[in-house]
């Protein structure tokens, strides 16, 4: 198998750090799932952008007389959830479609569902949680209209992200169940260690197909039906 240089995140050359992952949807993901995986990737970008807007909204909240602790927590959410959401739910989904891995599908479902619940809480906007949601924005109109308008932008974005997350969760779950996926398959992958050693798991594929070392690392093609567009 060919060694490919990591290309994500795309860092400028002057930064003395190297990308941590290799990502190429066109090359590694089956063609019928390009659109879905790409849109979930865009959803991650939108969520990260929403966390940036939330930091700005918390600054406006603080400047208008709100609690400065919300600004501190918003920075924590940005620095924590932006990279962790990529690693903890987008990468499992990417690897799930790339290698037809039930274990990675289950990892995506559990982590993404937790992220969805958290995003709903952020959209609600409970004071002291570091998120400008609907409650905090609407209630702050009586204190500072300008700050409340900025806070409202964050609330709208969190709501949009939560709605898109629910659509993505339902869409991926239908594909997975429609392809015969189950928790038992994930448990079997975990017990056998196949989830972390795809080349060994796919040895039979190489033997049957006679494929050479130029194939991608995960050559299997998931058989999940794709009868509708999202």
C-alpha cells in the first residue's frame, strides 16, 4: 500500500507543525456517498464557524453588562469542540464509509448524538454555559438592544446547526440500517480487532481480486443503499 502524506488540516508552511490526517473524499469514499460525507464535513465547518460567532456574541454580551464567565467558556468551547468534533465524529464517519466499519458507525452515532444534544442546549442559551442562545438573547433585549442583536445571530446559527445535525443523524442511520448494519456487527469488529486493522480484515479481498499495492488502504465498498438525496 502506498504511503500518502497527511494533508489535513492544511497548515501554512511557516507553521512548524504537520497535518495529522489524510483526507480525500473523492479518492477514498465510494462515489454514491461523496455528497453525504462532504455535506457532513461542511456541517463540521459550519459548527466551528458558529463557535467563532458565539465568542463574538459573548463579547457583546459581556460589553453590554453580562457575565464575563460566558466569554471565557465560549473560548473553551471553541478551542475544545472545534478540533474534537472533527476527530470524534467526522473522522469516524469518514472511516466508516471508507472501510465499511460498523464500529466506526457506532462511534459516530454515539458521539454525534451527544454533540447534537449539546448543540440544542447551546441553542436554548442557558446563562452561565458560555453560549448565546435564544433565552439569553431574547432576555437581554431589555438590557442592551445592540448586544442582544449580535447574540441573536449566535442563537440562529446554533439552531440551524442543530437542525442539520438531526437530518444528518437520521440520514446516516437509515443508510447504515438499510445496509444490514447493527450493534452486533460493531461488537464483532471490536472483539476481533478488525476495526483498527483494516488491511488484515481485507486480506481476503486482496487474495480474490489480485489487487496490488496501489489500492487505497481501505478497498472495500460499503453496500449501503442511497435511494434519496440529502
